[in-house]
C-alpha cells in the first residue's frame, strides 16, 4: 500500500510501526460553530483511510481531538453571554450529529483539550528542563532554533522564515528571544478560562494540545498524522518540534494532508459570505451525497463545491443504490435458489472489480478510481442479474457491492419510502406534541422524518416539508 508523505514529498510504501496496527491522529475542528463543508473534507477522507485499513485487517486506533479552548470560542461565548464551556459542548454535540449523517465512525478516542491540561503542563515543563522552552512574564515560548530539524515537514528554511516574519518583531511579542519562537502557554486575561500552572494562571497554546493528546492515546511514535493542508505550517511543524524535542523520537512516520474544498471556484471564507455548513447542506441533500461528492475526487486535489456537482453526485449514488436494491429484491424473490454454472463463471469475473478497487485504494487512496470500479461492478450486476437468475447469485453480488461501498462509508440501503399522508399525519402529531410542550416527542418526530429524508420547514404559514 502506498501513501503520499508530505514529509518526503513522495508516495511511500506503508509499513506500520507495530505489525498489524495503525495508530493515527487527525486534527479535529475548533468548536465555536456548526462545522462547515471544508471541515467535513478531512473527516470524510481520513474516515475512509481508516475504513480501508480495517478492510485490510489492521487494528486501527484512531484519535481525533476537539479544540475546545480558543480565542474564537471565547469570543462567541462573550457575544452570547454564556460560558466558553457551553459553546464548545453545544457545537461538539452538533458536530457529532453531522458526523453521523455523513456516516463517519466515531474515533476510538475524541479527546478534549480542556481535559488534558495536566499532560500539557508536564510536556511544557519537560521542554523547559531540556532547554527547548523558556518563560517570560507568564508566557512560555518554544525556542524554535534549538530544534535542529525545524522546517523539515513544510520544507521551509529558518532564515527565510525569519525574514518573512519581521513584522512579528513589532507586534508586541518583542519579549521573545527570537521572532520564530511560538507560544506554549499564555497568561490569563480577564474574562477568559484559565488553569493553574507553574508559570501562573493561564491557558495552553493550540499546538501543544495535539502533541500531548497524541502521546497519551497513541504513544510517542505513531503511524499517521493528518489534517487539512493549511495545518502543515505552522501547526504540524510546531507539533513535530514539541513532540520530538520532548520525547527524543521521530513523531509520526507518515504525514497526510487533504487539499482544500472551494466553493463556486472561490476560497470558502466567512468574510466572502460563501460559507456553507454541513447542517445547511443536510436540509437540501442526504449527507451520503455530500460524502459521495467528497470521495469523487482524489483527496490531494482541490475540490470545488457547486450545486451542479452535488446533483451529479446525487444521480451517481442513486445508480449504486438502485442496483443494490434490485439485487436485494432478486435475492429475496427469484425462483431459483442456487447459482447456475454460468452465474458461477460470472461471479468469478467480479474478482477483477475487487482488484481494481483495491489497486486504486492502495495507490494513495485514489477514491475516484475506486468509485469507478464500483460503477463497473454495478454495470455488470445490472446486465447479469435478473429475476430469472438465482437468489444465490444476486445475494453474492449484493454482498460484494456492500463490502466495497462500506469501505467508502456509503450506505446503499434504500431509505424506506414514506407516503405523503403519513408525513402529514406525523407533522400534525408533532404540532400537537409541541402545543402540549412535549418537545421530546416533537423532536423525535422531526428526527424520524429526517431519517426518511423529509425536511421540515417552520414558516409563517405553518410547517412545510420537502424531500431532501
Ligand atoms: P479548523 O477548525 O479550522 O482547525 O479546521 C479543522 C480541519 O478542517 C483542519 O484539518 C483543517 O485543515 C480543515 N479545513 C478547514 N477548512 C477547509 C477547507 N476549506 N477545505 C478542506 N479542509 C479544510
Ligand atoms: Zn493538531
């Protein structure tokens, strides 16, 4: 299996640190709002990487954090007049709902930065002791130049960085020994969450949390560290400096980064106002379609989000779901039980699709080509299986299709059809439940309808609904 390593800028053969095991860490979102579709890209991509390793029989330990202490969270908390904890707890819960919709497996561990402060104090103390960090007026800085290999991931040269960062010298951080030094611990400001530390009350910098959580849950040496390409520098470069300086060992064998998701050919950003949350998309489409769309491109290619491409993904996925549904129907209703000789021969031929699928995935997780192999299987199934054939043949094809689509995290089970009259009845029941302040039942009905692809819209003229 080959994967592209940002560190060597090459595709490399995957050899795990420990036989049969994969230890991977994926930097998770900062939770101050609903996640956007850009955040969904690494989640979907690396969940698929995990699923493929599991398909190959590896035991995968997958860790992905939630950054629940950060300036943006504090700002949002102040705007709403609530605590930072309330904001992060709310959006972690919402993020988990979106993940479920996109069929992203929960991580083995989802650590929270605020629950790991003790470990951070230990690592920062260790770095100070080894001469890699120093304290000035309650702030602890990492002494970047002390770490000989700094820049090895992003392929940046320290002197170029220094000249490019002259502005840092006049930005109020002139207490630093060197403008390249970065923060490990910062002192408390009024109205901000803070923890006790040997350097006074304060809170950790962003980079230290990942070094600490990765070490705690996966050990000092891991197989894969991943995230979006914007994290290569400075976040991952700084993580390497901290972890390797503290542990005296190479941190991660492979570094994987997904390219960015753009929207209508523009960079997606809040200031441009072209920002789309996963939740918004879920009101229009089943999130399986978003997942299919994300996997239709290679993860290292920039991907453009547009209505047209989502429509194309919708029909692509429908083709697979319809084929699966057809196979299921035949496997339950055909008159013949066992495979004929011709069907046995046909089934042997499907080995080629599996081979194509696996070769695509083993070539740096080329999901676009893997999907093409699934379509070949679909076409083959549509032309060779029908109600005149056997149950056994249709069942074998169905199981094969499910096995491959499951690696991609795509659910091919058709959503149960629901009649308009049933929808109207449930909506009426929900209205009645709301009137009686039975919000639990009202929410239950909304979720039940959502699971069947029905979206409710509360409008001034009453509740309207549409099919996603
Ligand atoms: P953040 O909450 O900004 O730290 O982002 C969480 C994850 O989403 C990181 O791995 C980012 O690299 C990734 N990410 C953010 N925006 C995009 C985007 N537009 N396309 C792809 N990945 C993104
Ligand atoms: Zn991180």
